[in-house]
C-alpha cells in the first residue's frame, strides 16, 4: 500500500498557508504539531494515523504536497478551483471529497435587505489509508469542532482515515441542520406576519425573496451530500479500518443527510406557499379596499344627485322656500343612511 513517493524530498511547510498537524500512534498517544517534513515517515509507519490541515495554501505548496503523496492532479486542481460542487471521487490511492460548511449570519450586518445571509465555507479532503489532508481557502470553517468530535470518539478514530473523514463530515452535516433550523424559524416568523394587516407588505416580500434565494444556495450544497456519503460507503475498505465497525456510523450519517435534504425540500415548498399566499392576500385586500371605496362613492353620489335635482332652473314644489330645503335634506339623509346600512350588512364597508 503506497502512501508516499519513496525517496522523495520531505514536504516543507508552505509559507503562504497555516498548517496544523496531529498524529495518533498505535499506543494511543496523540501528538499535536508534528513537523510537516515528517509527514511521509508517519504515513509509512504501520498503525499510525495522521491529519494535516492546510489553510490558505498556495498552488505551488499544494503541488509539492501532491507530488509527495501521489495525489491525483485533477483532485488537486479541484481543491483550489472555486465553484466546485460537493462530491466524492475515488482516485486509486486516495479519496477526494469536497464539502461545504454553512452558516446563516444575523440581520445586523450591512449586506442590504435582499442580500443573502448564507455563508458557505469550503472544505476539501484527501483521504488516504494512513490519514487525511484537509485544505481550506480560509479559516471560516471551524476545525476545532472537528477536533473535539474526534476527541469524543477515541475508539472510533482507531478505525483509520475513514473514521476521521466520518467525524469531519458529521460536523459539516450538523452545521447544515443548524442552518436549516434557522431558516425554518425565519419562515415561521414570515407566517406569523403574513396575516398581520399592520405589517409592511414590502418588507415581507423582501424577506420572502431573500429566504428563497438562500434556500436555493443551501440546496446546492445539501442535496449532493447524499451521493458524497453514498460513494464513501462504497469505498470504506479503501480507507482502511474495519468496514463493519464503520458501516453503522456511515449509515447513521447517510440518514442525517437524507433528513437534511428532505427538510430543505419541505422548506422550499413552505417559502413558496408563503410567497403565493402573500400575493393572494394582497389581491384580497385590494378587493376589500375597492368595495369600500365603491360603497362610499355610492353614498356620496346620493347627495350629489339630490342637490343637482333641486338645483334645476325649473319650478318644483317648495322652490325658494324653507320647506323645499328641508325636504332635500330629509331625502339626502334617508337615502345615505339606507345605503350605509345596506353596504355595512354586506360587508362592503
């Protein structure tokens, strides 16, 4: 089992990146911060498990590491190319995984009312039989949580690189759940204000549009995780360790991924329903306003018609007399009150 190129020069730390390392020995000893130059030696040690994290590496530094560890050049290119979709590919000597951590920031930023609050934190992983190498473009993805997850399951880590990869992806999927829960709460808030006549219609539309855009972005990184975990389940034996022991863990991870995917789909349906309901309510409110305006216009038309009739330049009973004026007032009042009562009973005003 070839883990590094024999006789190659030791890997040197990339000055453009932040490097973190950890070594698990067969005796149970855990060593943090071993020199990157010793990576190849530790990979060749039987029973040792290593983790190397490169944060913001340069292309040249990553190429040097790839040449030492016999990493596939296509996988190395994918690790530094922006816009890659979540995926897992098997390259003979290692498995390459791309995943995205997610986080929904608060409303107290200066992004604008329609700007997306969803942050995507890319993470690329080269999983070898003797360890894993993680590559991050920046430090927004919290690796400390992954280290804590590994520390909570020391017996699982003994299963090899597949166990390390499981712990890492488990943290990623848990982050997806947190983001989906935050979006679910935001949609519930929209539903509460949907039937509130005092709420701002424009603000509700902006919040709904922003949530729809964020859900589209989230689905692009959540839905492909089903195929990612499914591919890893098929290649567990290639990562070392006992496939039977890791099988249950990956099955549970796959179940979590399915739940996240289904939840995301249901949220998309919910936000679409909110959007359509809001449009329907606006039409309903407009119809109510039009009925009220029509009702008041009909009431106002009565005195206009009566005064216009009594203003004719022809003789009529009571012309030029107080009795004629009183008669017009009675007619105006009676007809206006009758129309008001009629429209009120029908709910038009």
